[in-house]
C-alpha cells in the first residue's frame, strides 16, 4: 500500500520541530562563542595586525603609538611608518632573544621594569586627576608681561667674551691676575706668558635667559670687568663686551608666556 500521501502523525511533527529548534540554538551558540573568542583575541591584542614576529603580532595600534611618541607630522607619517615598523620588528626580535637568555629575569632588569611600571602608573594617575589645563587668557598673558619687564619690555642683552680653562688651572694666582686685569686681552697675555692653555669663545645672553640674581650682578658690572665661573672640570673667565637694549612686545612674547603659564599650572596642580 502506498503511504506517500498519508498524513504525518502529530508525534513525528513535534519531533522534527524540536530538532529544528535545537539545530537553530546550536548555530546561535556557536556564533556567540566565535564572537566571544574574537572579542577576547581583540582584547588581548587590539588593532589590526601589520606584521608577525615569532607568532607575536605587531598591530596598527602599536604603530600609531610610536608615531604619536615620535611626534611625526602628518605629511611625513607614511615614510615614518615604514621605518617604525622595522623598529618594532627589531625590538620584538631583540626581546625574544633576551628572553631566551633569561635576561628578563636578571635582578637589575626586573628592577628597571618595575620602576618603569610604577612611573607609568603614577603618570596615569596624575593625568587623570590633573587633566588638561585651560590655556591662559590674554589678560593672564598681559599681566605676566607687565609684572616682568626685565624679561620683556626692559630686556637687556649681554655680549660676553670668555676664556675657557681647566678648573685645575684656576689657581689663586689666576684669580688675582683676573682681578687686577683691565681686559680679557690682558689675561690672554698673562696665560701665554705662564703657558696656561685656554680657548676663546663669545656668547650672547639676555636677562630673559638667566636667573634674576645673575642678571642683576651683570648689570652692576662695568664693561671689561672679569669674573670667574666654575663648570665642573672647566672654568670660564668672562668679561662683558657690550650691554644693549633688547625689548620685545607682548605679541612677540605671547606664545612663550602661554607655555610658561601652562607648565606652572600643571606643576601647581601636581603639587596640590
């Protein structure tokens, strides 16, 4: 008897429907697990991979961070990116070789890593709580300009001549000769006569570049007067050749003042 046209019993319909629902649920679960795995992989190594070194991926996020740290201009980023990718690859290779030799377990290396970690965390904390300081207003810039005429409106420039000698040669005799000499040329003759080696130099400094105490001292000295400055293993005999007016306007100094005030705000916030 042909049963092809016979109706399907209700029990079989229910079984087939259940099997179809189960298959659909399994497909949804499989897709969800795959998506979860992709999210975990992305969380582990975010960013699109651009290279692989010994199975370790180098991503666009790492490259972008290097570009940001190097402060590369947008016009130069394409050329810089190629170079930085090579740098990242070389760094990864060196890291793998160092780990093979267990250098990452060296006490000094571990201490340096821990110090860097602590510094990064501390900086992140400071950045979170300090945030981005507001740019100084025009009124703040003008107020600072008017409060410090020695840096701006009444700025002076010093043209100075120097004789550079070894600090071991700055003996009491040399100091006495410098005090009694009327010019740096007189000291040159004295050095030649006493066979002391020296080098000649000429520099220009303004009151905006020096501490207020040093600026005041220089302004009180006469042209040609010699004074000594110790700088580690070398010492300088300095004489002022010329003092001239070198004022700047608030518009010229505005950018410099703004940066100074931003730095001061950041320091004050950090201290607080």
